[in-house]
């Protein structure tokens, strides 16, 4: 015989406040005792300490132990007998109440998923627009686009599955409403147990989808791109004193100019942009790219015109002032076989006219530069004193190379030839012109150079590789410039 008393409060069960309700572990408590437990926190069985499997917020969410109700009614111990119609109504209400809770959750998740689907679609279109409008951010936006498309596909699948569970729950309610006997309601209730587990699994899947950060990440990327575009579009190309950053802040150079420039380069990399230095001389706009390679900040050769769109700009003089006049370093970027091979860094020996000419042809400040000029010839290939010539900025074939206006060749000085020595034009060099330069790949103790310019401090192996090409003219000085302090 089943107990007629709740084993927690030892009070008799009834049809109202002490209706017997069965936990998922199988133990039965009255409604009041369940309410007390829920008010104190999570619902655990007071006998076996097993957590109730279904989340509940009130005691009425726990199913009634109808088996015990029937036994008590049949025995006439503690519950007054009821008519079958009244009991049927109670059972119907209980079943509808449980299904209604699941239906509310289903509708809530469906509404949020549909909203998520719309936002994903909007962000997808926005990302596609940025991909076409801002090539420098192409790779990053494509990554977000793949994530958005994947999330959209999974969301569509979840929405379709949720619509199916919604129809199943509505059908269950309709069957309960149409039931005419306790047996029919009990059968529907048992079927709802399997349906409830399936809906719970879908609900967990929907919850994981709703936690996705894809839209947030895409919105952050869109915001960053918009700020960068606004910052560069609003800049005045003729006002060279302005320095625009992605956050529209003026870049100051009061304390450590090098650190400020490094920070600007870092911010430019974040948005996939570049930094350019601008110069305006009597209405003649010129600009030079600023880059950072292996921790070294480089100011490229000046070119005619204005910087590309969607770039950060700084005054040329602010960057130019970072050059250490006591230890001037320049670079030549070598390319062949259709790609950049690396850079050759050269430290100039002094500030003679010959060295200054090499300096200006690297910086482009006097107009022409070594950028996009070919290497001309390899002499003594594979022998002591092997050397590579270049520097024809006029004809690019060795026949040109006039000195820059206002610079004389100056006096000569003698220096023994060692690997890495960079020398300039000397009248003893046949078929050479004043702008030409030569780089020695190895030592030659019996040779002396009368016009030394500097010494390679990094990248000599790159020059040696160029000398080994079948035709050294295939190697091009694709860019040049200054290495900042």
C-alpha cells in the first residue's frame, strides 16, 4: 500500500497544496515541500540527492504522481473521490501546462534565431561590400564572410528543425484537447516524454548557436573599417601637416618620434592600411611610403603625386628628421623572377659629395632615384674582387647616369677592396657614369677603390645571388630609401 503521507513534512496528501508530485529519480513529495526546496535553490531529491533532470521554476512544473493519486482515491485513505470528468480536466490542464512551457521556450528561441538570421544576412552583405571596396582588408573580411555563411547555414537548419518541433508540440496540445478519456491523455503524456527530450536537445543546440560571436566579430570589423575609411577619406591631400590615424587622432612627435611612428605603423597594420609621408613643394605633391621590416623603420624613395587612398599620412619632414646624420643607412630592394628577394642595407662612410649623391638617389629628394633600375653588369664573376654594377637612373642600360645638379664629384680617397665595399664612379672606370655604383662581393687585397661610398651591413649574400644569375640585368632595384634611426 502506498504511503498516504509526504515523507518530508509527514503531512497527508490532498488535491490542493499537498498534491503528490514525482521527481525524475522516482521519489514523491508534496507540492509545498517541493516549493520550499525550489525557493532555496536547485531542485535536488531530499532522499537520494539526485538533481531533477528538467529545469523548473515552480513546484507545479514537476509532474503529478497520478499512480499514487489513483491508489489513494481507490483506497479512500486521504483523498476524496472525484468524478472522472473532474480528474480528466485536471490531467488535461497539467498536460497543457507542461506543453505550453515548452512552446514558449520554442517560440522565444525561434524569434531570436530569426533575428540572428536577419543580422547574419545583413552582415554578410556588408562584409561583401567591404571586400570589394577595400582590397587591403580582403583576406580578413573573407574570413568573416566564411564564418557568417557557416553560421547562417547552421541557423537555417536550426530554424527548420525548430519549426518541426513547434508543429509537434502544437499537435500534442490538440490531441490532449481532443482526448475523451484518462487513458488517451496518459498515452499522449507518455509520448510527450520522448518529444520533450528531443525538444530539449534542440533547445541546447539553439542556445549554443545564440552564443555565437560571429555577428559581434563581424560588427567589430565593420566598425573598425568604417572608422579607418572615415579617417582617410576626410584627410586633405594638400594639407601635409595633418597626420590621420584610424581613431582620427593627431600624431605628435614631441618625445620619442620613433616610438610614435612605430605605433602609427602598428595601427595601420591592424586595419590593413599603409603609412605614407607627404611633401608639397610649391604646389608639387610628392609622397614616400613608410614601412617596418625586421624592426627597422624605412622611408622609401619619394615619388610624384599623392598617396593611395585609404592610407595614413604624416608630414615628410617629421619622418625625414629621424635619419641619423652621423650614421646614414640606405637600402636597395632587389627583385627578380617576379618577386622581391630582399633588401641590401648600406651604411655610408661620410658626407662627401659622392656619398650625398648616393644618398639623394636612394631618397629621391632631388627628383630621380635608383628605384626600378636594373643591375648593369657582373665583373670578375667567380673570381677575387667579384663586383656588381648598377645605378643608371636615366636610361637603365648603362649608357645614362648623369650627376645630380649642384653636386660635384669632389676629391678621391683610396681604400682597399674588401667584401661589402660600395664604391661610386671614378674617372678610371671605363664605360661608367657619375650615378653608377659598384658592390664588391669578396675581398681583393691587390685592388684599391678611389671613390668608396659605404659598406653593406646586411644583405651581401643577396648581391652574391644576383651576381650568379645567368643575366644580372634580370635583377632590378625595385625600391630604395633610407633606414631610420
